């Protein structure tokens, strides 16, 4: 679900570069988008846990 927003542009870039024979760029794009998506998911999780803890302490 996290990757849904970033996947179409990454897939377009990777496929167009692969057709042109630039496989290094396409593989780096895949790896980079996976790293970005996992860090983004962890950040969202940490923010939601922080919010939940703060609400429990206040109320």
C-alpha cells in the first residue's frame, strides 16, 4: 500500500531505461524506490506510535 503512490513513476522510468539498454539505471531505480518506501513506512509507523503514546499520557 505504501508503494502504490511511488510505483507508477518508478515502473515507467525503469521500463523506459530498460528498453534503451540502460539496465544500471533501472536496477538502481528499483533498489532506491524500495529503500525509500521502507523508510517511509517506518517513519509513518513511528509517528503513529508517538501520537498514540502521547494521547494515552494526556488522557
